[in-house]
C-alpha cells in the first residue's frame, strides 16, 4: 500500500489537503493561493504539475480562494455540490465540473469518496470520508455541533482529521465582535476544544491510528490547550488503542502520513 495524506494548511485563512495513492492525487479544498499551494506541495516533496481532481467542501473563501487558478492551471475536474457550485462566481473557462450529492458516494481513480452534510453556515456544507486499499480516512471540519450522522460516518477511520476550533473562554474574552462570537459558538459555527474532547472520550471508536486536530483558531485557541484537552480525553478512554495525536496549523503543512 502507498497512501499519503497531508493537511497543507488548516485554519480560517486557508484550507487544503492532499490525498494521494500511486494512481490518484486529490486536493480537498483550495483555500490557499495557487502560489502558496504549490509551495506547500513542494515543501512536502509532492509534484505540483498534476492532480486528478479538486474536491470542494463548501463555498467559504478559506476553502475556495485558489479554486479558479488551480483549476485552470492544472486542468483538473472540480467535484462540488450543486448548491455550492451555484453560490460561487464561476469562471466560464472552467468546464470540467462534476456535481455530487451529499450522502451519495462517488469515485475518483481508486479512491471512493463519501460526502456527508454537516451543520455550518454555508449553503450545502459537507465533510468527507475517503476509502482506498482498505484504508478509511475522515476529514471533518467546519461544523457547529456533532450530529449522529457524523459519528456514524467516521466509524472505522484509520486516519481522522477533526475540527478543534476554539477554546470557549478565549473566544468569550477575545477581540471578535459579539455577533461573530455568537456565530462561532452557534450550532452552525465551529467546534470548541471541549466539544471535540467529548467526542473523543465518548463517541470515537478508537480505530484511527492518527488523529489530527484541525481548523484551530489563531485568535481564540492555543495549540497546547487544544492538544492537552484532546489528549486528556483520549487518555481517559476505557476502550481502544491510543492514537497518535497531531495538530494541523495555518502556517505549515502537517507531516505526510503514510498508510
């Protein structure tokens, strides 16, 4: 087996993930500029000249900033939901568009992709699982709470990237205007460290060898607070092995995880 996954960037300023096998290379979201996307790929030893598809989770700018230029440059198809496609100002030169329906699987190369709906303040936001060569990967960010469908979809993941956006107390006393704080804390905002920790303690099935905390706020969180909160939850579990815990960041790619 040769499966590689790397969160090239994760946070409110831009999100992009690479998933590659020997046959297929995907980018999930395009929240970095074209130049920065290529720089991050090169930094982890990945080619910048070819990609089989770009898969989009929702229309917020931190997930689509580089979509147009990357699509035109790499001439790759864009996989996107109909409502998300309609929410974007579309360049007519981008004609290779494949529409997916949340909850329905589709395949790109040797990777089976399942998009599923998540509660976030976008028109049709989704998270994803990816399955290839007997390995299941979950990428779950941008959601205000954890509904049952999310808990079910991530069962059996060998690799799980999961949002841990903010420390609630830091958010409350932080510099954001009150209406923004309300948005972040709402059921269509982002997950707090404590909410993610509760999931890891009570609903996570323990199958993942690697758990990556993702979409950490640079203003309303601190990496060590997020890490400690999640690690305590994992250490307190009565069942399952302890996964390796990593943090994704805005400023640099994660390690390239291999399966």
